[in-house]
């Protein structure tokens, strides 16, 4: 069903002049492909915002087990920081105050802010490592995990649509085995290469002005800004630096954690096979997925030390309708992309063959 412009401007949809500082910092991190480890403060203003952030990280504030898990992570982080860097961490940051309160401490000026940030950064890494270890150890198939992610993302996108966000197209896919092989053959670092798009979601919004509000909602409901993969973001559409320098977001310039850089107008990590006019917002997140039911099914208490959350690398593409149509024309089309990619792979595989051999099927003789 088509979504009208009046529905898109319903009270549930936040426009740029309604963004808070925390929204701007999170969207900026996503578009730049930056790392939260480089932040020196957070921007939470109340417990409701803290609870929302905990929930998208798959911690339930009302669940004692989840809050105990936060305390365990805080304890491990403090022990690591004291043992390796001899930090003299204030008592309330180290354990006297609830671990969840660190998020507000890290958002308030003062000495506690610095130490709260330090402890939270260590907790962030410890939690991620535990989730990765749990996913590796559990007898769970990729298909089962991917199904959990797909269900989670679909539910959130349906909520966005119900709230009036003009998501006119939504699709997802899993990279097929042949495509996976072709991608690795095309990459120079083929053996150790990370493939981030085994699971991909694509959202098309009505207008370019709808892109940032939708990204904000994804960060509020689905994607923790702390688990956006650094260095894997592409922004070829939104002139974010211009919005900060003189547009509706300029009121936040003096509060930003980092100065506006000249190259922030568009963050581009070019794909050598894309067409010259291809434009997209593309980023990768390690989505947290609650997997407690699988942990319980094993009946093995050893799994409990890792918590109940695993992480799944997930690629997102967000684009407006006009740009999406242009991306399917001529040299920008997916068909031309695949042709260029296949030509590169063929050239790498057949290097060293004479021209006449290159036109024939390569025969491999069995070595006795």
C-alpha cells in the first residue's frame, strides 16, 4: 500500500529540527563508519533513553539475570583496567553504583564521566567477545541464526511503516554460495577476507529528506550505534557536513565530539565494480541477537558464562526512491556490476595463459 506524504509527516516521525545531540552523534558515526571507542562521552539525558539503549543491545532492564550480566561485565572490565593500566577508578564507577548508571555518568561532565567511558568501552569489547565465543561454541546452524535476524529486522521495519515512515520498498537476501566464492576471488585479501553481506537488508524510502529520519529510527529500535562496524560505511547521498555547517543540524556543531572534516560531505569507500553514477548509503552492523532459548536447550551450564547474546554481521542499504531507480540504469545496473566483477575474477584466474588458451575451457590434468 502506498504511503502518503501526510502519513510520512505523522507525529511518530522525527524531522531534522527534532533531532537531539545523541541522534546526531549516532547517525554521524553510522555514516562515517567511525568507532565508539574513540568517543569521550555519551549523550543520554534520562533513564528512558538508557533503557531504550539497553533493549536494542538485547539487555532487558526488568530482567535480574540481564542486569547481573551487566554487573559481571563491569567487574571484568574494572579488573582488566586495573591490572593492565593501573587505573584508579572511582568507587561508584567501579561497583558502588548500578552498572546501568554508567551510561548516565558517561553523559555528565566531570571526572566520573571519563572513568565511566573507560569502563563502558572495556565492557563493550568484553560483551562482544563473549557473544562471538558463544556463537562459535553453540551447536546452532547459520540458517537458524539468520532466521532470528530476519525476524527481528522485519518486525522493526513493520513498526516503522506503522509509525508513518515512508519505507516504500523493503527486501532482504542471503548471499548464495557461488556469489560468496566470486566475491572472495575478486578480493585481493581472498583468504582472510571478511564477507559482511552474507545477510543483507535493503530499504527504499520515498524522498531523500526521509533518509536521516529513517536512519535515526533504525538506531533507536534495531541497530546499536556501538556495534556499527568501523570503516565499512558508505554515504554517497546525504551531505552531512553541509547539514552541520549551515543546515538544520548546525545548532549542534559546538557540541560535537569531533570537528567537521572536509571529507565528511560524503563518506565514500568506492567499490571498484560499481557504476560511475551509483549512489547509496551502505553500512554494516554486528547485530546483537538474543539466543537464550538455544543456551537452555543445551543444558550445559558452561555456556552461561557467555551470556545470552550473540552477534551477526548484517549489511544494510538505505536509499531514496529516485536514487534507487537511477542505480538500475545503464552502467550502474546490477547486471553491469556482475559483468565487471566476473571479468576481474576471470582475469585473475587465467593470468599466465596465452590469449588462445584464455578463450577455451581450462583443463586440469590429474597428478598421479
